[in-house]
């Protein structure tokens, strides 16, 4: 067997496996993460269409400070994962009737004011979450109408990515909520209890079903929200990496915070989900799979800003793989000999 060929093929495979890193979900928790690990390429924040609170000015609902613009000011040109709450059934009706068009235009202005940042807008995030009241009477087609109304008003914002984000748990009703491929740029999933595979309906089966649905629609997938439910658990983190080996994940958004000190979440069971330092540094920060803005140990190196260092390394990796393959062709003189070596 020609091990040079196998090494080359491995290198080419490695170069194709890339995932952007996103951290959330409140301003102070994100700053604390940055102090320890450096800046990710994407941040996570939330707002609601009724008031757009937490976009232009800060607000704290008891779950930490939400301030999207402040996050985008932490470094030049970061991306933003922005969860847009639509306000349940009443909010859907207001959107469809055009009563919130002014706020949609304000949101468009916010996006335009940050042209170097990609805004992943999760329109009515976790639309199939029963507690969000998007699926009661009238049925889910009202959500589709509201989603498409917002999506079509923002279609000229070239730096916006319209994300259709599923709760990703049984009972799934993906077809019932699907707004159409023309208004969806990416599909999102949530991962909290499911990687443990011990919470009944909250299993990886439904998560994988969302991935399969995305493939059928030719859409990329982001892990739009995730945290190791109940507190930091290395098993949970390892299963996330296993998922990325079996499914294509464009972006991994992790909520690194102590939920129990936030009044809105205290006692619910999320616990302290701040990232495990040694595991995270070894498996994420030092892993070329993940796109990062910079790391603490090399923050003064301009080549490592905005993922330039990582992409440079992957480019070198790819060139080396191609050179190895071409070298084997040159050595043997024909393609048949290359295949023959692998089979021996």
C-alpha cells in the first residue's frame, strides 16, 4: 500500500472540514470567555421584533445583558447569531398585518450599519418549540406567512443569512413549518439534553432528522443554540464532536455561562455550562476544524486575525495533499498505478 497516497487523501479531507465557532449568549459571559480563550468569529445575542430591545441599546431580562451592537464593537467585523423572537401567536398576527414593518426596517438598518459582519438572523427561533405558541390555532401556516414577510423585507440586505431554526425535538413538524427554499439560507438545530440520549423525546434521532431534512433542501446547518444541560459534562462535548464527524456543521454556537446566577434561568436545570478549560483548549482552540477570530496566546499576531492563520494553514495542507498525489502520478507514470498501489 502506498501510504503517501493515503496521507494525501487524509490531508485533502481535513482541509474540507471546517466549522465556525460562535459563543453566547450575554455580553458579560462573552467577555469572560474572550478573556480566557480569545475572540470567536461569531457572537450570539437575542432581541424581539416588537421592541428590538438589546439591538441598539442594552437590556437585561434577568438573563444577562443583551446588546448586539456592543458585541459587534468588540472587534472589527465579527459575525452575529441574532435570535429574533416573534412574540407568539399575537406577534405573528401583527407581523402578517404589517403592524411591525417599521421595526423590520429598523432591523434592516442595523444590518446595513454593520456591513463587514455577517448577520445570522434566526427568524422566530425554535419555531416548533411548544412553549413558544407558534403552532396553535391558526395553524403553523401563520408562522410561515410571518417568516416570509420578514424574509422578503430583508432580501436586499446582502450580509444577512436567514436561518430557519428548529427546536429539533419530537414531535417534529418540519414540513408543516417550512417557508420555502427561496426564503431560507440556512437551517438551525438546538442541542441541550439530546446528546445525552436519556431524555425520551430529546434524543439525537430528531436532531439527525433535521440534518436529513436540510440535505433534502440543499441547505447548510448550524448548531444555533447548545449547552451541556445540567452543567459541564465532557461526555456531552465529546458527542458534539462525534456529531460533527458524521454530519456537516457550518457553525457551532455554544452558550458558555452560569445559568444559575441569572434570575430568569435559576433553578430550571441548565446549571453552569461554562466551557471546560483544558478540554476546550485542546479540542476546540487548538483544533484547525474551528474558525476563530484570534487566540489569547497569539492575539498580537496579525496573521491570526479573522481566521487568516487558520485558512492559511488549511491552504498549505491542501497544497501539500495535491503535491503528494501529483508526485505519486509522476513516480508511477499513470493513474492506474496509483490505484493499484492503494489496493495492494
